[in-house]
C-alpha cells in the first residue's frame, strides 16, 4: 500500500468520525466506527465500553510493547461556531469539523502508522493501538480503565496536536474547590461576616503567590481562580459561604501534596482537591523514542496542557499533527497536509525502535 493510499484512507476515516457526535461519555458510535474500520482490514479489534484496541499480528509476549494512544471523544461545540461542527468540509487545504484537530488527525495518523507495521514479523517490539474515550473530561472509563487489560507497556506515544514536536513533559492538573465561611446577616445592617470578602483575601494570595520552584521545561506553577459563587439568591443577604474554584497547573518539581500543604497554610478557606490523578509527567530526553524524534529534526518542549499521558505509569511521549492552539476553538480545523505529515512522522519516529538493525555485511574474503 502506498503512502498516498494511507493518506486517503486516513482522511476518509477522519471525515466519518467528524460526522458522528462523540462527546465525552457518548462515544459509542465513534467506537463502533473505529472497531469496524480495524476489522474491515483484518485486525481483530477488542473493545471495553467505548475503548477500542488491537495488537500487531505477530504479537510476542517475550518482546517489549509500545502503546500508540489517542482519543476519539470531543468537547461540545462552542456558540461561536459558524459552520456545522458535524459536517466535514474541505476548503483551502483545511478540513473543518469538531474533533478534526483535537485529536482526530492524531488518531487516524496513529491508526495508519499501526497498519503500516501491522503485518511485520521482524519487529523488535510489539505495538498496541488504543483509541480511547473520556480524555476531554479526564474520565475514569477511558485509558485508565483500559490499561489493566493491556499488560506491561514499555513506553507510549500519545497522539495530541503538537505540530509533530516532542512534548517530553506535561504539567499536572489540580482542581481545587475552596469554600470561605462567614456568617449570614441582613445587608442593610452591620450584621454577619461576609464570606465573599474572606474569599477575596484568599483569592488575592493565590493571584500573587509565585511558587519558587521553576522548571526548565514547564516553567512556574500557574494558579488561576476560574469560578466564584455563593448560595445567595437574594441581594439583601450577607453570604455565609463563598465557593470558588482554582485551576492549578503543576510542574514536575512539585508533588500535589506538597503544593496543597503550602496553599492550605496560607489561606483561611477550606480547600478540597477534586482529584489527585492528573499528575505532572515526563519522559527522559535521552529515551530512544525521543532521540528518534530529535534525529528527525523535532524539538523538545514542556506542555502546559494535560492529556491521558498523566494517567500512564510508564514513560510516554506526546506528539502529533495539528496545533494545540486550534483545540476547542470555533470552526476547528486541521490542514489536510498535516495528516499526511502525521502518518509519515509516526512511521519514521517508530522506525529506529521497531526495526531490527541491519545484518552485518559478510566479510570480504579476498
């Protein structure tokens, strides 16, 4: 099969996936499509809820295994869309549609790279392809649910739009629900203790505090207050509680528990983390898959956004076609040429770690 044919097949599959709504927790129809696509090519695909996975034909338990992973769920389209988010449209070299960039282009490129190596009996490693669910909401029924079924993984490649550059590190995500407590009273009199004012003092500390450990790859920890509300429905009641949410992007120099301890020691509000699952992650820059990417002219960087990479208990490299800046935007698109580049890029990236070294040439007897 020619590289052009791989590109045509990938583009056709991506258009099919765009046309199927696949919001997180509602990905069953795109899972059906991916499973059918693999089976139509003679690949015995397996399924766990809305996660679809497959192994190369000559899987050998004695060999190390590489995971190729991307997700097929999407966020919901925002109100600024001017195009039908579920109508794939090619125009001026771009393919428009919800999920085209995040992460449909990556997923179909990984699928084609997997198929490129699928029948090879001489590979030095096994390949596992996993198209997973609930990535956009960091859900429990996506890659986290599937990993125990996959066996031991040596390392992974996570398909996310990075312009095919190498995201060797990734900030962790810590979401904090904070509650300031006061005392209710009538707003017309000097009554009560206003919980909003107490919350504002804590918010000001969070806004101005700069955690001292700054990562070379990921930079400083970033804390942003993103939601604030009270239980009040009436204008004339001093609120007894004020709830606010803090989005904390954590570099690899901090453990979640350490950072939580610092925050709790400096704010009066009650602080409750929603989860401790999405931790910072990194892969050594001298790892063979990273060195392969560097040899291809790609650059290493630290990513401020989280992905399923955070849930993997083994080294994983995040890389893929498309641009993260287009993710979750109105009229999302990917350049058609980026898909071709993604397929070739993944194939070339894997080549040094999958293909056996060339046989030694026979010695000249003359």
